[in-house]
């Protein structure tokens, strides 16, 4: 068992998946546009889903509908999210999904350090998020891995990141969450963690709640993480 002095020297690094590890938001939008056409006969665009970014599949779908003045029933949402996941996994099985620059390098560097612990935390389902991690080649089996199936409340609620911090046994205040969406940055701050936001999915202005905003994780190293926490 670690004593408190040793625990105070540990650092937690928590990665979101969609829009942080890889450009899944483009695939999310693509399959969602197809779902809306197939199920509801509605023509939507990627921007219609922005209010639902990072809030889980159900809120993502509802956001697209609300952008067109449509309120979906629970049954419609369930049918749409299931079909969306099927389309998504099919695309990942057929097309390459490269990681964003710098993300795997930052993970690897942290995992080699005894004073760092790494977690994955996503609002996405187990099936959908695992498909992304496998496609990109993330060694998630060696990390704490929290997904939308593990929590009751989605972002901007802090439950996801509090659960991840508990999983790596580090106080939230000594963790940095890496996010790409305003809802995610809000959830990270509500959890009491530090937050680095990368502008892969939203503008810097929309990510202003984060402690640090960057255009690429290539510019972030472990010294940056330590400086934010200490």
C-alpha cells in the first residue's frame, strides 16, 4: 500500500476517445447522417450534432433531431443509436483509422513511467469504444478503461472522470483529462481534475473551460502534465 507521501508524487492521465485518440467524430457524423436518412428521411449535417458531442450516443442523436425541430421518442432513440453503432463498427472494420498525431506517443511515454497512471474514459459504449481502440492500436488492456456502460450519468456530469480517477487510485486533483469537446472539458472541471483540450472537434473559444488548449498533442509532454498538476 502506498503511503500518502508517495501518492502525492503520482500523476494521473485520462484520455477521452472520440476526437482525442482518433478522428472518430467524422465517422460518427457520417454514420449518423445515414441513420437519419434511413430511419427518418431527414437530411442532416455534421454541425447539427454539435450540442451532443461527448454526451453519449443518445444525446448525440437527440441533438441532431432537435436541430431540425424534432423530438425523438425513447424507442426511436434506441433504434437510431443501435443502427448507428452497427454502421460505425462496420466502417471501422473496412477502413483504416489513424490516431491523431502525438497521442500514442504521449500514452506510451506515461505508461513507461512509474509515477504516471493512465486511463481511458469515454461516454461511448463498450462495443463502439473498443472498436476504436482496436482499430487505432491502443494497448487499453494495460490501462484502466471506463466506458459509457460503466456509468449512469454522461458528460457534462463528472461521474465518468471521477470513476476513472478512482480506478487508477489517484485523487482527481492530481489527474489531467485530455478532451476535445466543451461538454468533456466541463465534466473534467466538475470532477476536480485539470483539463487539456485539443481543438480536433471544437474551436479554442468553445473549449475555454479547459486549463490548457492546444491544436495538437504533439505539443504536450509529461512535463506539461506535471506542471499543470504541481
